[in-house]
C-alpha cells in the first residue's frame, strides 16, 4: 500500500480534475434558448441513449445504467476507493496501537473504562479534530444527552404542537418533580418535544448477540432555566418500560444508551436516503435533460463529485449478511436497506422541497415557532445557517447572472425538461414541477438545497462526525449486547455494551468514514465552487461569487476552530465542544 502522503497527493490530484463527459468541448456555458436548442437537443438525446436508469443500488430510486452511466459509476468508485484506502492506512495503524494497549481498559468493567478507548488512540489521527472535548468527561450529564438531538443528530426530534395527542403518558407527579409542570401544561405551552424511533421495531433485528428495541422519548424546554432537557424514554419492548431521570442513575443511563443506539441507526440511514438517494435522483435527471454546456449541470457535476461510488460500497460492505451493520447495530443490514427505502419513498427523508433546510426545521417546530419558547441554543442551526446563507448567495449570483428575469427560467426548455424527468423516471420525491419552476428564486432554492445535501446535511451525521461525536462510546453504541430489560433495576450498565474486541472494531469502522486528509485542502467546503476548469467557462461574476464564498467560509472556519467552553463550562449551551461543521475540515461533496 502507498504511504499516506502519496495517497493523499493522489486524492488531491484526482479531486482537482473535474469529471468530464466524453463529448465536453471548451466553450462557455450558456442556458437554453431557441437558437441553440435544436443542436443541444440532439446532444441530449444521444446522451440519454448512453446514460439510462437501472435498479437502485442499496434500495431507493434508480441508479445509473447504460454505457455512460456505468462509466460514471466506475470513475466515482475509483474516487471513493482511493479516499478509503488513504484513510485505511491511518485507521489500521490506530487499530494496531489500540489492540496493543488494552490493559488500560480494565476489561471495560465500568462506563468510565470505555472513555479510555480513545486515550492515545484515534484522537489525533483518524479523528481530524479529536473527540469533541467534554464528550468523554461529561457523558453522564442529561444536558449532554439531550443536546445531541440538536447537534450530532438534528433529524429526529420535533416539537409537539399544543393540542396534539400525547404519544405516551408519564406520571404527572414525576413530570412535575422534574420539570415543575405536568405533561399537559408542557404541551400546551409549546415546551414539549418528541423523538420517535418506535417504528424501527417493525424492521428486522440482528439475530446474533446484538439487541435493539425502537425507543421513543420526550424532551422539554425547562421553565426554570430554558435548557433543553430529557424527560422520559419508552422502550417499546415487551413490558414497555418508561424511564425518567427520577429512576436510579443506572436505569436512567441505560435508557439513554438504548435510545442513542436507535438514534444512531436512524441518523445513518436518514443520511443515506436523504443525502445520497435524493441528490443522485436529482443529478441523474439533470444529466439526461441538460446540455453539457448548461451552467446548472456544470454546478451539479461539481457538487456530485464521486457520488455514484458510494451506494455500491454500501451494498457490498454495509448491508450483506455478516457486514458492518450486522456486526455493530441492533438491526440487520437488510433492515438498513429497507429502512432507507422507506424513509426515501415516504418523503420523511426523500422529500425535496419539504426538506429544504429552513422548511424542515420550521415544520418540526425547531425554528420560528410561534406557540412556545424558542430554543435557547440550537447548535446545528447555528453552524449550518452561515454555510447555507453563503451557498444561497453564491447560487443567487449564478442564477441571476444567467437568467435576466423570471421569464427566462420559464423559457429554458432544458430546465423544464429536468423538472419532468425528476418527477418521472428519476423517481425524485416532492420535486418542483414544470408548472412551479417559474422563477429565479425557485431555481436558487433548489440548487442551494442540493449543495446543502451533499455537504452540511451529510457531514453533520457522517464522515468526521462519527468518530468525533455521534458514535463515541460509551453513550453512543450501535446496539446493546445484552437483551433489552423487561424490568428496572439495572446495576452493571457496562454489561450492555460491547466487549473490548468489538469496541475496537466499532471505532475502527467509524474511523474509516472520517476524512482527516481532506481537512485544510481544496476538498473542504471552503472550496465548494473553487474549480478553475469550471469557472473559466462561466461568466466572470461567478468567479467573483466564488471568491466571496471562500472568504466567508474561511472566516466561519476561524469561528468554529476557536470555539471553547464558556465560564459555565458550556459551548453552544452544551457540555461538549462541537466542531463538526468547520468548513475547512468537512468535505464539500458526498463521501461514504
């Protein structure tokens, strides 16, 4: 295997060369117009013969087929495999060190022993920024657990609307002792939140020594101090236990771990379906309807760098019997594939317009909610919004430069054909239609969303996020390794967590998803549009917009890099410092 620095250089070289269609010519990008359409239509028709649809790899909507479609997949697989190979060099080295240093773990007899797994191992190599400071020392705090819903996995929780039927009941005396108000009052005041993983119990569980139940949980905004705190967790398994912070510390800790195992599974396959499936459906439709000289397709090609190489890897490594999912999660790989397809087709993750960044958060009552208090801190929104704003500004410059007015959008037959294709054979969900794509604002929002999906939305729960935050033990295992309790009274919580060998394998696999070699290079979000080959074919205003975007992202990176604890021992209202969305660390395109 090549040395790390040579592999890194190889990746950087590949990344610097955009994927070029076979018939690309060195001409300036132009939008469709009647004078050009006849010639462009012939090229598009020829392309459709070579780039077609095949069965969805790993579930979900169609994957590329045809001579050119399969060629795209092979090129992207080479990119994906090169990135993984480079990371594997680091990760194997870290695993070797970890295997030789197990004596310090004390057999993992206590939860604190699990934090030692990261001491001197993985923290500064496979993990680009190290495990989030505070996550290993403050993991027992309820605030650390609850604020994960607003940072490491922001996709599961929603606010319950006043008057909504309560999903389950918790004893009012217990609720009042914890929150100062009963459940109905918390609901009526718009303070009650809900995360529901109970539907997971309908999917195949792993039949080995891994266990999962499908928990759901309440969270609330404290009337006393405004903190976002956990209130109750229900197991949805046999006797259907309901745990609260009023239980013994061991029982309550076990409940939080059980919930997090479900939450981690949900996050990974929400991301798989909501980022990979959605963006691929959109892109394939664009390839088949937009000329290679269209600026919109040029931007999409940039954003979808290497994207088709990931689903084949998931189908070969994650989902098969005995694969990574079977080994580390409480649900099987086949369940993961079926669950991903369900999330996509139902629109939960697959809806395009309904899951636009702000639309999604408003729909779930996390921002701009008028029936209750605002969240005092919402780290995901705080970190994602500057990235979304900068992306929206760039896309505004792009669209307004190429389209003088809204009428020009309607006059672009290729854009309208893209709408029809996406809503037809590409099987996109909730995509704009030919009738609704009638303004520059609509196109700006759509392109901003694609960029958001392949960068911010993906990397918040995947890539570097796993080994630094979202999958960090002991609070975030993929499964329990002892049957789910049917009665309270747990004493040794470590018994429910994986043994040493499985822990090392688990961290090793989360490390394979990380991309520390990309940090600080032209593969980070800072350089999302910084493609000289593309920009030289664009109008000059787009290069200017790219420069503005880079400066904005560099400034944002400095803010995140310098983040630390305040005088109360908190960062963004959390007892851990979260830096996942540093735009000079996270990649600008999809990875595994």
